[in-house]
């Protein structure tokens, strides 16, 4: 896979740099202490996961317009990795809540709550796909879902924000306004590292699917050489799993 | 337009003749009110609790109808017949969504008074509440019809619909409850923040109507 | 040069890695009749559904009434009549209501003309007394007759018939046949199990073998009964 090695190296570099900055450079928070540093993991994970869902919606639109299964594969993998990152967002958010407020979950942090809802929605992507047997229709319906869910994400954030802001002021006021210089730098490097990690994982999974699809095709060709072979089929015809 | 009215008229005629959705929804809603009365151990509701009970019940009752929306088309070949005709795919979606709105309006017309009799001290909130419900119904119908069409072609469709639809409806629920809560306040309806919530509801409706319009062609093709 | 009613070149179709139609090529001049023969599972119904624009081809070229599939399928809709395995009738509507619904979908105007056409068709297949009957109460034969009415209601240029005589006794079959005969402005593709009747009708024949490949394509006279039997006898792979 071209570029995958470069990408992986860049990812490792960014993550190492980020970790170094987090532990040795970023200032210690007066109120929350050391545990506040989980912010550098939690927020970038959240931003990248959400961006990933948007990317998946774009791939889905391209899939519907072109019918090319490669876009469906990209959409599927984008959602897959973003959902995994989503679990990490919820876990780190919960740890942060526990450390800051003594409870494992807080309802008055709108970003965390919206994320929970978004996660619950995208988790239904899998049962939806598995429930449809015909592969073409499965891919098409999955793309329709990805587009609906992509439209849903901003609406959801708006609604949850509105609900909370009318009742409670923002409690984790770190991500906007008032972040000192060293925090910004650390945050940006962490964000870059997580984004590169997402890209690398997506590329890896796509490469793995391509390989298994080629393997399946070879196997089929070996088992039925007499049958007239239709034109070359693309990766996700056999590999959207 | 002509296909839209033909399909809508057909659906309403079938529903009137077979009564397979609306009576079930009404019964379900009233029973759910009773469940809430005991589950919450309350005989009167106001404000946020009233809004929550009412909207959650309407939502779950809607799912009963959503499940059934495309079944006749798939099982009795109606989908083929409609696709064979020179009609726009979106007419079908619009007709189904409109039928769902009609069922929900009938549901609310019957169960709102029941809700008021069970739990409310005054009926003053009911008229403005209907407006909130109408906007919520449109959103419910837009997403419900779309998800129903996705699920009808699959196994376990009865499970898939609530599973996928409920998270999608959370913003709708938030906005509708946000608008309904002050209307159901103890001292009589207050109109303070209702307008902004209605705007959010309207936005939700528009977004999902547009999404449906854009993607439904791809749902029907094979 | 007349536009062929149906033109397939190297058509193939697969479902979940199983190829159901392979390399099917046939051209049907307008106003003529094509009979599609083959054993169960040969892909006959799939072929018909592709021609009806209900399924997309997986590959190859396909066009009906001069419209390339799937890109121009929308131009062919409304000019095709399709009799399927199921009657495509809503069980909770009456016969007349079903036909009226289809008339509206196909934009038959004005409403009185559509009514008259519905009445005329029902009369010709002997279903006029049952116009007010719910479709769920019809026998299979009655439903089939109404299905034929549904298919020809909008006077299509291309008729696609999947076992049109299914469930019909000879008398009912006789009532239905004039409605679905090919003609000057109408071409016809018929799928049938009964290869003897299919061959006897003349016209062109497309015989599909197991796996959806073409076993024979040409005039009906060119396929002997013995050869046709052999196609049906061939064991599936």
C-alpha cells in the first residue's frame, strides 16, 4: 500500500510528540490537577470521530452517485474507526467526569451527551447492514443511513446544547476561549496525532479488506474455472465485512 | 402530484377499511399513560414530567405505525407496480410520510383529551400543544418513513425500525419537550422559550425532508 | 431502421456472488414476439424484471424501446406492461379500486375515459360482476385475469409476461389471450414453462440453461422439441 508506511511513521511521530508535550510541557491545571490532561486525549478523539462521521457521509454520497463499491468501503471503514474512537471518547469523558466531579457520568456536559447519542445512532449501522442480504442493496441502504446520520450530527449538537445552556452553564470551559499558549500547542499536536492515527487505521483496514477481497476472488476463480468470468469486480463486492 | 394523491388516497382507504394502525396506536397510548401513572406513582403531571410522558408515548405509538408503513407495498407487490409507472420515487415517500402524519394527528386528537383528563388540571395548554405536536409529527414522519423504507427490505424489520429510529428522534424529542414543558407549567401555559424550540423543531423537519427528498430514489432502485 | 423493442448484448446479472444471467444477447424487432424458455432457476424471471426496469443489469448492454438501462429507464416506464408471478394487487382494495389506482399512476386522463377502459377490460375477461370484490377474496385464476387487465390498462408498447396463463383454465385463457397478443404497436416477451406451447406459437425463442447462459437464440422453427427437452433435462451445476 503506497504511502502507508510514511503515514504510519508520521502518526507515530505526532503521537510521541503529543505525549511528550502533554507530560512535560503543558501546564498543570490548578483546579483539576493531573487528570485534566486527559482533555488532550478526549477532545481530539471527539473531534476526529465526528469529522470521521462527516467524511463517511461524503463517501456515502459519492457511492450513491457513482455506484462504485470503493466509496461504500471507504464509508463503512470511516464509520467503523470513528465508532471505535467514539467508545474511547465516552470512556475518557467518563474518567474525566469522575476525576473532576466524582461521578462516572454527567448530563450537563452537552458535548459528551451529544456524543453519546451520536454513538448510539452509529452503533445501529451494523445491525442495519447485517439485516440486508442483497449486497448491492445493503451498500446502498448503508449509504442512505450514513447520509441521514451525517445530517443528524449537527442537529443533535444544536438541540443538546440548547437544552443544556438554558439550564446549566458550560462546565468544561476549556475547549473554547481562554486557553493559554502552551495548552493550545499541546492541543493542536495531540489533535494532529489523533487525526493521523484515524487516517492510518482507516487506510490499514481498507488495505486489509482489499487483500481479503482479492483472496476471495482468486479462490472463486480456482474453484470454478469453467464458468465464464464476468468483468473484474471491485474490492467491496466481497469485502464489505 | 397525481401519484402522490393516488398513493395517499389508497393508503388512507386501506387504513379506514382494515383499521390496522390507528386503533392499535390509540390503545397503546392510553395503556402507556396508565403504566406511567403507576410507574411514576403520580396522579397529576405538569411541566417537564407531563411533556416527557406525553411525547415519549406519542413517539412509541408512532413506531407501531412506522413498522407497518411499507409492508403492503413489499408483500403485495405494490412497490413493483409503483415503480413500473412513470412516477417519481419521492411521490411515494411523500405519500407515506403524509399518511403517517394523518395517523398521528388522529392519534393525538383522541389521546390528548385523555391525557388531559388523566393528568392535567386544566385544558388551557391543549391548543398550543397541538402546534408543537404537529411540527413534531412532520419530523417523525420524515425520518420514520425513510427508516421504514430501509428496514422493510430486511430481516428483523420490526426490531430494526425502533433501533435505528429512536436515536434519530432524540433531537426531535429534546425540541418538542423543550417547547411543551413551559406550556404544561403548573400555573398555566408560559410562552417564554417556546419559539426557539419550535424553530429547532422546524429545522429538524426541513433537514430530514430534504434528506429524504435527496436519497429516496436510491432506496427504491434495485 | 426501426428501434428494436428489446436489445441485449452480453447482459449479465449476479446476486450475492451467484451469477444468474450470463452473456445474454438478443434483439427483438418491434411488433414481434419473443418466448423465453428454460428450466427453473435459469434466470427467466430475472431477465423479465430487468426488461421491466425493476432490476438493474450487472453488466453488458440492455435497452428496451430504445431506452438504455439503467440510465434511461425512466423514459421507458409507462410504456411497459408487466404480468408478474404475483398479481400486484392490493388485497384490501376491490378489483375496480385496484385498477383505478393503476390508471391514476399511469396518468390515464380524463377519469371518465379511464373508467370506461377499466369497465371494458373487466368485461372482456369476464370479471365485470366481480368489480366490487376485494382482491383478497379472489381465486388465483381471477386474480390473474385482473392482473392482465392491470398490465394492459395503459396500452403499453411492450408486454412482459411471466407465465401469463398460470392458474387459468382454457376458457379463461381464451378470454385473456386477445388482450395480450402482439400487434402493430406492441411487442411481447413471454416467459413460460410450457415449451411446447411456446415453440408452437412461432416468433423468436430465447432458451436459457442452468446458470443463466444462453442455450439457443433464434426463430422458433430452429429449435426442435428434442433439443428443447435436452435443455430442460440438463442438470444444474
